[in-house]
C-alpha cells in the first residue's frame, strides 16, 4: 500500500539518536513557506476523509490557515510566526531517552509525490522509510514510479452528428522505472478513464486468484454534481493511487497489460470490454448451434480458463448454474469439493477482519472529525479574544484594562497556535489512519480472488458432471448397439461422436483442473503476501499515529505551559 | 475580604484574621431537591460566619432557594442605585437540564459567588435586606418573597424600555417624538458605548468557550469509540500486532476519560467565569438605565421647578392670595428637585467608583480563569503525550517479531 521505494530493510529504530531525528526534518513546515501553499492544497486531496480535508483546504477565507496568513502574520504582532519550528531546539526535553518528539516534524507520507505533481523533483529521502518497517526486503533496488498529472479536456473525434461532441478528460501518466522488462527508463502517455476500466478488466481476466487492487469508481453521479475542477482533481488522485498500487504488486507490475498501458502511446492496445448486450448477442448466436449439436457442444479448453460469464457462453452459464444448484440443494456431494480446511478458516477470518476494519475505519473518521472540530473551535476562541484585546486596548481607560488586554493577548496567541497544531496533527492523523480505509478497499480484491477460485471450482465440477453424463450415455449406446449384430450405422456414428465429445471434455476438464489449481496457488501466494504486508502496514500505521500524537501533544502542552506561567501571578492570589 | 471567585466545594471560608477584624463570609452549599413534579425546586444551605455587630451571632444557617436570591438582588438594585449589583445565574430555560448535576453545581457556585461579592462590597454589605436574607427564618423569607413579586414583576419591561431609550434617541428625533432627556457627557457616552460593545465581544467569546467544552466531550467520545474498535481489530489480528492494537485501544479509552474530566473543568473554571462576566456587564447596563431615569427625573423636576418659580413670581407681582400656597408648593418642589439632583449625583459618583472597581475585579477574575484554562490544557496535553509515549516501547517490542 505504501511507498514501494525501499532502501533495504532497516530496523525500526524508535530511539534514534538526536542527530538522526533532526536529519529527518526535511521539509519546512507547512506554514512557513509560501511555496508550500500548493503542497498544503494538494495534501488535502490525498485523504479520503473529505470532511477533514475540505476544511483543511478551506484556506481562502479562514484567517488561521498558515499559508494565507503570510501577510497578516507579518503585520499583526499577535500572530508572529511560531518560534517552535526550530528542529535544533534543545528545550523541553520532557523525556530523557528518547529525544522529545516535539522536535521532530514528520512530513506527510507522500510528500515526495506531492512535489512531483508540481513538477518539482524530489530527491529527498522519504523520512518514513528509516523509521518504519519496509515490506519487501528482496526487491530492494528496483522501482516503478508513476505520476498522474496534467488533466486535459479533449473532444471525442468520432463521427457524431452533434457538433459539440462528447468531451472527456485525459491524464498524463509518467513512469520512471529501472526494471529492464519495461525497456526504457522514463516514458509518458495520455490516457482517459475508459482506458483504466479496460486495463482493470483485462487484468481481472488474466490474473484470476490474485488480489488485484480495485480500480477507482466511475462516480457517475458525482461527475454530474461536483464542480468539474474538483471532480477531475479527485479522479486524478484516485488514478494515481490505483496505478501505484498496481506497480507495487509483485506480479502485476510485470504484466503485459500494465506495461502496455503505461508505455504505448496513442490508442490503448488492449481489447476493450465489449458491452453486455453484444456479448449476450454472441452467446445467443452460439446457443442454438450448441443445442442442436452442430458445433461441439462442449466447452473448448481454452475457454475454460475464463469464467463463464466473462465469455458469455450461455450454454456454459446454464450448465454451471445447474451445477451450482445441484451443489447447494442436490442430495449428492459434488465430485470435487473445497477441501482445504485451512483455506476455509482463512476465508472466515478474512470476513471477520473486514468487519473489524470497517468498524475501525468508521471510528477513525469520527476521530478525525472530532480533532478537526477541536482545532477549529480553539482557533475561533483565539480570534474572539484577539478582538477583545484590541477592543480593550482601544477603549481602555484604566491600567487594569491594559493588564487584562495583555493577558487576553497571551491566551489568544496560545489558542491560535494550539489551533494550528491541532490542524496539523489532524492532517497527519488522516494519512496514518487512511491505512485502515485502504485495506478495507483491498477487501474487494480479496473477495474477487476468492470468487475466482469458487467459479473455477464450479467449472471443474460442471465438467466432471458432464463427463460422467457423457460416459453413461456412451455406455448405454454401446450396450444397446452390441445387441444388434453388425451394428447400427447411425448408432455407431453417434458413439463415435460421443467418444469425440468425451475426449474434448476430458481435455477441458484437465484444463479446468489446472486452472483451478493455479488459482489456488495464486490465492495462497497472495494470502501470505497479504498477511505480511498487512501486518507491516498496520504496524507502521500504529507507530505513525502514536508518534504523531506524542509530538503534537508535547507541542500543545508547551504552548499552554507558557501561558500558565505568565498568568501564575493570579494563582497566588487565590487559595 | 475574600473574593471567592471559585469556591469549588462550597465549604465555608474561615476568616483569615482574628475576630477583632470585621469579617462576613458566606457559603452556599448542599443543594437538595425538594417538592414533586412541576413544583420541584432546589434548596441550598446558606451558612453565614460573621462578627458584624448587626448580625445575630457568629454563625447562622438558613435554607434558601433561587427565588430568594432573586428577591435579594431586586431589593439591592432598588436601594443601591449606581452600584453594579453582582449578577445572578440565569433561570434555566430548558426544563430537562434543571436538575442535571452539572447545572446544579454551576448554579450553586454562581450563587455562592453572588452572595460573597455582596458581602465583600463596602456599601452593599451594610444592607438590611442582606441581613434579612442571611438570617430570617424560612416563613418570613417566603412571605417577603411573595410580597415583592407583584411590584417588581414589571422590572423586565421597565428595563427594556430604559435600554430602548438609551439606544434609540436618533429614531425618536427622526420620528418627531419628544426628544428624551439625555446627559451630554462625552466621557459617559464613551463609557456607555464601551459597555454595550463589551457585551457583544464577551458573548462571542463565551459562546466559543462553551463550544470548546463540547468539543472536548466529543473528542473524548470519539476516542472511546475508536479505542473499542481498535481493540476488536486487535483481537482479530492476534499475535504481537493484535496486542499492540489492544494496548492502543486501552490507552485511547483512558484518554477519553481524561478528556471528559477536562471538559468539566473547562466548563466550571473558564466558560462559567466568562458567562459571569457577561452577566456583570448586563448588570452595568441596568445601572445605566437607572442613571438615565434619575437624570430624567432630575431634569423634569428642575423644569417643573422653574415653571413654578415663574408662576410664583407672577403671583407675587399680582399680590394674589394664592402666593402662600404657591410658595409652599414651590418650596416642596425645590426640595424634591434637590433630592433628585442629589440622587442623580450619587449615582454618578458611585458609578465612577464602581467602574474602577469593576475593571480591577474583572482583570483579576479573568486572570484566574485564564490561568486555570492554560493549566488545564497543559495538563491534558501532558496526559495525552504520556499515554501515547508509554506505548512506544511496546510497539518497539512488536517490531522485532
């Protein structure tokens, strides 16, 4: 799920030395650089928690948001740039060992890619990698880096009567890789969303049994309802995520389909997913022939490796449906059953996991919202007190008012600072907890892979049934014809045909069994990979979340401790 | 004298000085629900400790209810025009919160502060009504309380009228109405403007403070829910990672409790003082109204007196036999007019003193409130940091598996 760039396996070293920690502070914090304005905006679109992000990106009129505050911050003494942003500050070492996390400012997960979107080369080391467990120690040196950018509106050049024509968007897909199979180190193509759908469908056919990352939704409703700009941006982000996940998959990254998609300019040379109607038509054309035995009334071996509905072979569909009904309701056990107990247990466990992930993902979203609200309200409180401060200063007549104004300013400044911290904390939290959301999305792929397995098994079962039917037909015919001396020409011919069918079906059965076994292997491979990666990713999520919380809690605490100290005079007066 | 901004437990405040120094300290404690259904109300124990000679003894305990406090406030407002009478907590509008623990505690605290402010004020502490309030038995109190409701019921309407007058002199001129008599004191104008603006600013600040309390509660709730969900996920995962999740979930739930606690502290020690500040400003507005009344009276009487004087001169010239009567009337009127002037000037003098006292008091009150706020936030943030930090070694152990 996370970056596939690995600098080799590094032990998660939580208690790194101070210098190491300081070296990790790579980027200027968001608020201090106007050039980071874009980063701030783009970071927002990374998260799937829109409520959090939409207000994070709501920087145009909220006076508290750091990037816009550049001007007022200079002129308004109350909002002077925060002083804490010195990574080398040695104060507030609240924990002797390890160093204070307040000094470490973690840049967002995909900081590098954000820069790339803006055309900036990022050669900085990803801070996450040295602190987190990396997932694939073996493939440490090869990489594929994909970027999706530059959405452009284009016209459909088909022979449409309507002069305006259909407009659609294309995206520039840039790939950088050192994998030799790609035959190139950097290339770009333009693709539209339809192409992505095609890619996804072809992969699903070729890689049955694998956990193939699900493609972004078509979002038909949203594309009508949302602002075009926002929608296109959302889609761009989703596409990039999708392609990167494909590139991370150890098997799929080397697929022809992906290669072709990423590299071949112009029209995408993959078979488009023909619409359902025409496939139905094909199937309907075949059916009568099959029923009346004019063509081989069997499934050809090469077709067997496709799921039934993919090929829209109606007869086959009927047969397999019949078989599945027999499996479920029939008295006798099907000839081959899912016997792998381990697999069955795993399947159930996955189901449970999915529920827990869903639940946790929901609560994570609520948590993010609560943190967001806290930051906002804190900021508003600060603003209200700033107004009060100005008011008392302007209209004050007594010294006591001046003192009060100063106290209010102290509180207000702290509240504004704390508010900023809450928002930053939240931006990071969103990224960390997004892992839950992503794994939830991956569940679709898992279900898909499992259903590939079941449908392959069903095919095998169907063929076995058919085989046994054919055999018994053949036996009957032979028994009958043996009674007639000299044989019945037509009957003999029929027996020959049957024998031929049996042979073909036998081949098909063998092919189906190989396919089934292959898919089982894929499932196994993927489950192992899934286990390992999931554990790593979730662990990193936990750590990232916790470290983040600690760091910002310390910062916030410092801010308020200062105020408490400055107002400590009042404490002495009361009890 | 003790300011008693935050008497948290309501325990009686013992005098700091030996009995030779005059002291009067009060505590409002022990809220108890009495009565049934719609008639139900809360009663408080009011304990007075004093060595003032006018009082019956060193200690007296009486039972009072909210309306008794209202009676006291109204009496003081009538008798001590010009002084900013300490504000009372509002009657709760929402029925269902009337008996919630939080509301009762907030009200008790506010009532305690109310009485102690009166006790601490050099003029107000001499009030006979205060003595009655602190010492009279319950029957007497009930009688007095029901007596007054008739007369003072119109107060809110009166009050509104006064405010309208103060604020709408322009519209009156436009409408051709008789221009209400107003002071033409620029300093005072500034003060009035300040008071009205201040209320707006403070109300906004208080609103945000209240919202902040809510946010703490919400964050606490979401941490609790998150913790539970994470624990379940951990149970599913099992092994070291599962354990890590469980620990995270447990910490999350712990922090949830801390957040709820801090929400309560915030409510009592920050939001309530701000609300109290708003109420105090509203009390000042009431005094402003009284001053306007007094000024108008003084002017009217002065006018009437002048007319009477002119009339008297006329009568004297014509040697009317009504001169004596007119003289008598004139003298009476003069006395009244002088009285009205005196009253007005007293109010002006008192207000000037009060405003200084008010500003100082508020700086003090706010300083304490800010201090508590900052302390609470720092404490909370530290708890959060500590809790999460304690997880790190456990995560470290996880990673090595």
